[in-house]
C-alpha cells in the first residue's frame, strides 16, 4: 500500500468528522473556514481514499470514509 498524501488540515477535518461526529457547519465554525471549504475537503478525502467508488448502498459514504481512514491508520481509535 502506498502512502496517500493528505494534508494535516484535511486530517483535522477528518478527525472532527469521525471522532467528534461534527456536522459540516460545526467543522467550518471550529476551523474558521467556510462550509463549502469543509465540503470540498470531505469530497477530496473521499476521492483520495477511494470512498467514491464505494458501492454498498447500506453504508453512508461518510461512515465509509471514517472506516477507510481507520483501516489506513490515518486516525487513531
């Protein structure tokens, strides 16, 4: 497996999404960025981690993103 280049800032967005279960708006407020910037970070993370290709309809793509991040050890449990 190759290391996926992900910025520290994107990792922080991922941490707030996965560990603190914050909404996009709450993440934006916490990081002092726009809602759209948060949504862009999440979309780019999905692409980098291959979650956009996730085809199981029974798992939300954000849950899949968090599961994948944990599997790839991008986040600590």
